[in-house]
C-alpha cells in the first residue's frame, strides 16, 4: 500500500480574532470524545483573551496576586499558566495511535515546532528534559500542556510573541517560582507578528511528512 494512503489528513483552523478559552476547551474535549478511527486530526492556531488556566497538577498557592483575570480549571497536564493577546496558542487534536506516536513523541514534536519556528528568525531556543517547554537563555518563551484520552491528544502549546507579561507576574508560571518569561519581541527588532507566524506554522505542518492532506480553514 502506498505510504500516502496510510498518512492521516489534517485540518488546520486558523483564528484571526481572539477566541474564548472555555469555548475552545469544551469544543476540543468534545471532538476528542466523539471522534473515531476515521476522524481527521485537527490543529487549531489562535489567541485567547486574558485568562489563567490551572492544569491537573495546579495548586492555588501558585496564583500569587489576586486579579480580575478569569481562572479556568483545565484537564491538561501541568500547573498554572497565563494566556492572552500577543501569545500564539496551538492545540493538537492528534490520534497518537494512528501516527504511531507516544506522549514523548508528541511533546518533542511540539517543542521542535517552536524551536524551528524561532530558528527562522535567528533565535536559538532549546528544550529541557526535566522541564517541558522551550527556553532562550534560561528564560521561557514557549509552554506545553497536553491531555491524552484513549490515545488521542488535545490542548497544546503557547508561544509568547508580543504579549504583555503582567499576567505571568501574578503567578508562578508552570509552578516554578521566579521563572522568567521572554517574548519574541524582546529578542528580534523587526519581529514576526501573529499572522506571519501562523503562515510559518502551516508551512511547517505541510512539510512535516506526517500528513497526507492538509486543509486550512480561516475563521
């Protein structure tokens, strides 16, 4: 059988406007619960309004400063993080069994996506084996958190472009006290915006070799 026939199809949903975290959380959870072995994988690229999300390992004491930022309890791995405008969020609804991936493969793929994206703009980023995410000079630029249900993933990554950092200052990001966050705009003078990075991500997925047919839907 031809390899192309064995590869799954992928639907990429690219959002141009801010989209509420809770809406997308419930939608991706529902898709994962209802999909079957023939359902296409999906990847969503978007930005959220300001929100703090607590992962399954989240602890209330990691929210250091009370604020008016909404707090949502999530079922992803990890602890508390902030999402908001100027931060690219990518959700991976992948059938890991069909891709023949394990959780480590998924995490490495997401980290490498960010590392290669940043390398295009001469930013040398790296992953840490003991602290998931992507770092530049020991500052965190990209975060990860997944949920796996029946061999299928949802949730994903968040990459700081030109977001404000106030939300991070109210928490111990990912449960790490004193962890410094950094943004692309801090590292590159004429930095790529959200729209350009969406294009880069789509190109990366199209060239990855894991998917037979990649369809892009703009919303």
